[in-house]
């Protein structure tokens, strides 16, 4: 079953006199439980594509259907709520809330969803334990290494029980060991909880782990390779 | 909501220095505004107390024409009917009849126009209470020399005693205030003052044929207790009024203007002197609750229900003082307004910096699903915390100052003192006790915070998440 359907998606930037086609007539489908990487050189349009899938950016043409909902037609406040309930985000620069502890960062999204305190407590501790940070639940981001912060970010992304997780260059700021650990954790969560992961990445180690690799160049999908 | 509070509280301490500077600016604004306003209001209260509550009363009942032409010809019959009508009004604390008119006073050496005030010596104790103002101590240059030689005093008190040379006092408490005495110095100095500077002066009896003369007037006329005062004036319907009166006592009136011209005599004596029969010029009324003055004025007018009389409040029969207070008050409010306006820009600057620094963080919160309204609450709470810390600390710091200077008013000296005296007021500045003005500072800061919130909230509402994430 398709979780995401992308139909003839185009994004044109009009920031200067020259119009730039960042994404050009892309159509893709993602099924539940995929572990996919969107790869391509800088400026190829992979981050723009990811932002549009996540409802952070609007398309110029085409539409994205998530679980039967055309997200381009949602109003701003509805779209925010849609993201809260359906999409998990992992950013390149971790982007944790610095004044909250690791556990509070993970709980935060569940609190926005209106989950009970007991449920928040249980799930946040379980997720942090799953990413190997069971002992650092009360540490603030400034006290964690880059790899640890990114693992908290993954736990946060999964806290809301999203339909899929979008990860924009999640390993770009991490060393090899942290990258390896993070990818193992995400792969394990993908398999155990059947959550769809979509990465945009340059990192060959991520590509190697991915079971589907979509290559984007100049806004076009030039290849879409599925692996066993 | 709890997490919103926690985030807001922790956010304001992310940049401690900036928070402390912002809080300090609010603290100082609130502190100075409270102290300044308290000084102003305290001074007004003092002016009203000495000129209104302690002399004219808050309300006067007069003949209708008297208000426009304050002459004895516009006096009225003092009857039991009007007394019983006034007594019916709840807020009336005291109502005393008076005869007030001008005459020329002379002791042979000097002469001066004076305000002759006929009073009921017993009833008047409830209003201006001249008995309480009878001069008990006089600091002549010789007496000051003797005191300084006899008692070892700190330099400051010696200077203050010298500065008060030729002054008269009706109480130890005023001596203590003027000479900045603490309880230890009072214990040393008061027995010596009692021994050296005591002054014999009497109050009027009910049927007394003598007069009380205000201190400054007595000094001008070079008159003393036991001397004779000649008064010449015009009586009711042009009758001539001339007589001699023995001086029974000297009274120290706080208001320098009145202290320069007041002569008290019994009501009966004044009615006889001015050929008034049973007539009086005013019925002076003090109120239990002066804040209800306008309502009481209406009640009195209704209770009297007679076209011959008019009921006036002090703002009507003393408009100069009202205008003086209003003018000064507006000046003070403008100054405080400027102070707060400057602080407002400081707060807005802080908020904008907070927003600019955290643009990406705010973008992330919206990206992961935080509604912009909830995010706005975080920012509003941050501002409220800053405002509350600054305001509460400012109020807390100003409270002891208000209490201290309310109990120990500042006695002005030098040119400032002269200026106050020229304006007819006692040169003393007490701070007003806690009142509406205290609460208003908190309200003003909260309004400023709400104004300062507008820009950040607008930015959050119009936030482009992609641009914020790239910041």
C-alpha cells in the first residue's frame, strides 16, 4: 500500500529574474516500511523534494497525497497539525530544542499531540533506550555529542508514531562510528516498527544501507533502483 | 501548558546577561516611577491635609452669593435646621460654623491685613484644632546658643538647630522632624528644649474676648502673648468694625500662607465685632471618606434643599490649589511616561534579538508540528516573565523606600524650601502610602510587554518555515 504518492511534482523558484526549476515533473510512490535514499549532487533538488513531501514547502505544480490526503490543499494550520500526526523529521543540524532535556525533547511532540503523561513517559524512555541513550535522558543537547543529539532527533521523529520519517542529510555532521550506529538504529526501527524512512543524502554509507535508491539530477528522477 | 511555561522560563535564562539587563531596565523604571509618583502624591496629600483637611474642610456650605462675592453681606443665619440637615448625611465627620472676613490688624508698631476667623473653640477642635497648634516652644537666637552649649550634638543637628533659629513649634514631633532627631537624640535634647525653649500660650475659652494670632503674623506685628491687638474693618452691611483684643496665644499654622495672616477669635466675638447677629459665613465640613466627596456634596445639597445655600467642595472654592496639583501631576506623569517609553524600546529590542537568534529553532518547532499559536504563547510567557521579574523586584525595592519616607518625610531646605513656602505650602515631602499608583506600575509594565509582543508574534504568524530552517 502506498503511503506517499507524488504526481507530476514541479517546483519553480522565482527568487531572481531567472526562474529555477528545482524539481521538474517528478512522480514517485513510497510504500509502507520502505528504507529509501534520495541521492544526487548538490543543487539537484533532493532537499526541495523532501521539503515538499514533508509539507514544509509548496509545489508549483502537481500534488502529493499522503494517506489519501492532498497535502498541498491543506491550510497552514491544518498542515502543521498534519505534520504533527503523520510525519517525523530528522534534520542535518539535529535541531533539538536546547532548553529541553533529551527526554523532554522526545516528549515534546507527544505533548503537542495531547498524549497522556504516562504514555509520554513510557514511550520517550523506550525510544531513548532504543537509540542507546537510556542513561542520558536528563541531559540537555549541549551536553550530548553530535551523534547522540542526532539519535535523540531520531527518537523525537518517531515519538509521534508517524507514517513516515524524512531525514535530510542526517549523517552529514557525524563521524563514521556515529553514522554507523545511527544507521543501524534507524534500520532496526524500520524493520521492527515498519516505519517508512526517506533520506536525502550524499553519504555512501546511507546509500549502501538503503533498500531503494532514487537518483535526482537537475530536478529530474534519473533512476529509481530497488534492492533486495 | 506546563511545558510552555518551562520552555519560556528556561529560554529567558539562555542569555543571562541580556535578561538581567532587560530586567534591570524594567526594575529601575518601576522603582523610580513608584518613588517619584509616591513623592508627588505624598506632597499633594500633605498640601491637601494642611490647607483643606486641617483648615477649610473638604466641603463648605455657603450662601449662594458668597461663592461669587465672599463678603459678610452674603453670610447666612446659623440655625438648628441647617445643623440637623447636615447631620443627616452619613459621610459627614464634622461640621463647624465660621465667620471669616478681613480686617486691618495693628499692634502700634506694625499693621497688616489679616484673615479674622471666628470659631467655636470647642467644635473647631474637630477641624483645624487650633489648640493643637498653640506654640509651646520658641527658638530665639539666645535659646539656640544655650542649647548648643549645653548639649553635645552631632554637627548635622547643630546646623539644623541653627537653621531653625526664630522658629516656633507646637509639638516635639515637628521638632524631631525638622532637626532629624533619632530616638536617642530626642531623649537627650527634649528635656533641654522643654527647660530652655518653653513658651507660655493659651487657647481660647468659649466666652473668651481675646484672640489667637498665627506665628508669622505675630512676628511681623512684633506681638506677643498678653499684648493687645487692634482690629479695624467693615462689618455686616457696612457697619464699622473696630475693637481691641488681648492676645491669648500664638498658633503655628503649617501652611505658611495662612501662618502669615490668621487671627482666631470666638464665633460670638466675631459676630459681635462684625455686627453679624447669629450669622456665619461658612459651615465647614470634613468627611469620613474624602474619596466620596462629590457624592457627599450632592447628598448635602439634597439634605439642605434650600435655594439660599450652595454646597461647594474644596476643588471649587480653592481652584488654584487644584490647578497647581493637576499641573504638577501632569508633568510627573509625562516624565514617567517618557521613562517607560524608553524602557519599552529596550524591551522591543531584546525581543527582536531573541527572535532573530532563535529563528531556526522556531522554524523547527513549527516544522515538527507546533502550532504557531502555541509558539506565540511561549514568546508571550517569556516576555511576561521578564516583565514580572522586573516589576516585582522594582516594587519590592521601592516598598521600603515608600515606608521609610512616609514615616520620615524629607524636610526641604534652601531655595526649594523657600519656593514651597512662597507657594504657601509647608516644605515637607512625605511619600504617599501604598495606593492605586503602586498597582498601576505593574499594569503599565504589563501593557508595555503586550505592546512589545506584537512584533515577535507578527513574525511568528508570518514565518516561512523553509527560510527559518535555513537561518
